[in-house]
C-alpha cells in the first residue's frame, strides 16, 4: 500500500518519515557495531573478566554469530511480508535486541549465549524491514528514492562510529559489560523514538503485510504454473555465479571485526601523541572512508554512465575484489614489521581499511542493485535471500579462516586472502562479458538528471 505521507509530500524534499527511520537505524547500528567491536576482544581477554578463549575459539564464535545475523533476515522478511507487516517486525526485532544487549551486560556464559540468541533473532526481524520501509515512503519512479537511501546509509555509518566510540571506549577502558550495556541503551533509544513517532510520520508505510499474488497472476489461463523463460534462467544463474564471488569478498572483508581487530589490539603500535588509541576506534576508519569516498564513487559512476562508458556490474565487482587484495597486501607489510620489531605501525592498518572501503563501494551497493534489477520480478525476494545467504556463509568462513592464524600465523592468513581475493577478481573480470550478456539488458543504466546515481549511492543495510 502506498503511503499517504509520501503522496502528500513536496517532490523536492524528503518526507519526515525518512529522518525517523534514519534515527532508528543509526541507534540500532550503534548497538550492533559497538557490540561487534568488543566481541572478540572480550572473548580472548584473560585479565579483565573476559572468557580467556583462544583466538580460534573466539573467531569461530564471531563467524557463527555474524553469519546468523545475515541469515535470519531471510525468515524475518518473509514473516513480515506474509503475516505481521514491516512496522510490527521492526518493533519486535528492536525489543528482542534490547533484551539481548542487556543480557550481555550480565556475567555468566549461559546468559551470554542467551543474549547472542536474542540479538540474532531480533536482527532478523529488524534489519530487512526497516530498509524496506525507506522505499515504501516514495511512490514508484520517484527520483528522490536514491537520495533517500544515501541519507539512510549515512545513518548506518554514523551509528557505526558512535558504537565504536561509545561502546568500544567503555568496554576497553571501564569494563566489558559496561560496553555491552551501553549498546543496549542505544538500541532502547532507537526503539523508543520509532514507537513514539511512527504513527505520526510513517502514515500507512509498513502497517500491512505485502499483498499476495492472485491465482490468475501465478498461473496461465489453463491452470499451469508460469514457467521461467530462457532469459530468466540466465539472469538467475548470473546471480548465483556472482554470489560465489560475493562470498570470497566478504570472507576477507569481515576480518575487520575478527582477526584484524585482534591483530590491531595485540601487535599494532596504537600510541599517538602520548596516548594509546582504543582498539575499537580503528574500525571507524571504514565508516569515515565510506562517508568521504561514497560521493566520489557516485560521481565517477554517474560520469561514466553519462558518457556511455559505464562499467558493467561484474567489472565493478571484480574491481572490489582486487581492491580488497591490495588492502590485505598492506597487512602483509604490517605482519612482517610486527614480526621483526614487535609492533607494526598503525598506518599499515589504516591503509588496509582505505582499500577495503574502496572495494566495498565497488561491490556492495552495486551488487544489491544488481539483484533488484536482474532477478525476475516474481523471485526478487528469493534472490535477495541468496544475497543474504552469501553474506552469512562468508561471515562464518571469515571466522574459520581467521582462526587458522594461531597455527599458520597472521602473515599466512593475510597472504591467503591476498591470493584468493586477487585471483577471484581476475576470474570475475574474465567472466564479465559472458555475465553481461546473460543479464539480457536488465542491468542497463539510464542516467538520472541529478548528480547522485543509483548504483553509486544505494547501499545495502549491513
């Protein structure tokens, strides 16, 4: 159902509901990234009340947790679409996550596991549905939608910065459970803001479940199910092929909260101006670089499209993998330096995050846009599920691969990622012309009259 709020808004501005969703998402991401930045540090800590686990054990749990966080949105989105609507799903998910964060603020391993469970289930309800409501604020074909997702995406990154600063600092400098508890406070703020203002600013957006297709829409006049055409099968196959490369990318990229986090904590000289920078603050470089570089990448894609020289989706994503490999090449330099001198200079890690961010901007927003455009309309949700599934698999593999650092050493793990990501990027570049043909023109870009271009600005809510 189209929102009455959206219908009555002036075309030049954005409806106030966007800023409500921005604030809600910002506080939820503050809680998520704040908790994620502390997780492996807490699990491996042996001095300040952590569990004292090995690196392999901590990173295995980290991979399982972040993998399930990307898996449950498939079910949460389905339940919202089919039964309860997006708005109730967001409230339910937010409430479950408040409980989860507050449980992590309490001592005890059983309570800790229960807290993770609440967070995983809550995220499944919250994450896919608040993003969908952003689109629901605008009628079909509304040119403001791209800008709306850009604003919403800035909320994600602002929340990440707040989480690493607030939760990370409290967790590292005051106590782990203070950090986890502050994440719960952030999630509570987001939930309260949403519940207090949703009725006023969102109109009918997200209230009702998605309309179901009629039997006439699902079948041919003689009662048979509509079959996929050859072109539709080609487009589905393209999504599955690209999903394999997405797994390769995120397996490396998600080392940020796992192995790279532990490495920064233990083997990087974090002293600046006579003060030791908290480990969790280093993860803010990704968000800072995103905010700085996203407009530049958007302008580049838009300029190329306007000249008729737009790079194909597979080519852009192959560049993402190659940038990731370059980033981990800097981590090779860091690991060599720390092996020789005991500590590596911080600039190695900062440069790694810079190239990882460039890779993310080439692959992540472009990939989500690809799924929405290339997938046959009747299976778009299912293909989005494939995208989330690829992320889930990658997060688990990320934890498993990072855990091998205890036996192989960080240098060997980083080298494995350099070779794997670089080789994957080259293979995808080689396959790009074939994949482009198999998309059958569904990926073609019509330049918008505004500077912001869809592929460069719309980002998946991660």
